[in-house]
C-alpha cells in the first residue's frame, strides 16, 4: 500500500513538473537556456525593446 501511494505521488509530481515546464517555460526556451548555461551560445539582452549582446 505504501509503495502504491509513494509511486502515485512521484508520478503526480513528475506530471505537474512537466506541465509547468511545458506551459510556463517552454521546452524550446529551456533548451536555449541550457545552451547559454553551457557556454555554447551567447544570450541576448533586451533593453528598451532593442537587442544588446
């Protein structure tokens, strides 16, 4: 019984986290942020609607 509850809670947490990333962050943006973090790509800063590198 305990294992069933824990596995259900873990599945629920995974689904809620996945939905949050899907709707609020977006997988394309997440992949871009990861590339910037790893140093493969430079991030672009937007100041007053003008892109600044």
